[in-house]
């Protein structure tokens, strides 16, 4: 069994995470932590927290956001869900609920505090991380992000080759994408090239 320097095997640690109930008292539903990966995964996808459909199915990015993200990456579902190649670790593992007319609540902070360092140590083969959204960027860019998500993503070249900051692929971000045509023109070709080279 392959183990990280910290002593955790990813599969065993992921099984432990899936039993986590530290947020049970504050969630609007029964906890259902969602994550995927293996110790050999070379690409890490970091989202915010599962949405309602992901909570129901237990499959990350199993929604229109996932369809757009896979299109951005230039890969199909089969490759995206190949745990030997791609790990998927949201900043919060459980669906946090929604605010009417405002969308999903932010990821619960307890997740990162309890699990993230151990999980990252159990992914020694990761060479490239997609940091999707402000919460993922705050953790994975360690204070190097700008005041706005757009400004952070615009500086994407400064964070390569390790991390690529992305906006969330949610349909709620269609207006952002229209206002920032440089994202499709400059960032997506680089994203697709790096994903193809890595996988």
C-alpha cells in the first residue's frame, strides 16, 4: 500500500473523510462528503463545495458546471472520473445548502481545517492544480491572489506551472464570461494544453 510522507494512504484517508460528521449540526441535511482520487493522480481539481445534484448522486461535478468544466479542460467524462489520473477535492466536502435567489452557501471552513493538509500530503504525484473559485484560490495560492477573482485569473501565468486559477464553470457565471472574453481566448488554450500534456 503506497503511503504519503505523512503516513496516510489516500484511499484509506478518503474512506475516513466519507464518515466525517463534524458539520452535521449546522448542515441542512445528512452529511455526504464527496471526493475522489488516488495516490497516483497527477491532476487535482479543487472546487468550492458540492451542489444539490452532486449531493444527491455523490459524484463531483455531475451537473451543468461539470459539463462546462470538462469542455474547458478538453476531456470527456471517462477521463475526468479516472481516479488514477485526476483527484477531485472540493474545499468543503458536503453540500452546505442554499440562500434563495443567491445560490449555494460557501464551503464549511471545518473541512479544510480538519482534512486538507493530510489529503494533500496523500497526493504526492499531483503536478497541476485547478483552483476553481475564490475559496480554492485562497487556500492554494496562499495569499498570492488578487482582491477580485477576475484579477487573479487574469494573472494566471504567474501561478503556473503548479496552479491555474479558474472562475467557477456554473451557468451563474455566464455574465462574467461574457464580460471577460480574454478568459476563453487566453486561459482556455493554456488549460487544454497543460491537461493534454499531463494526462
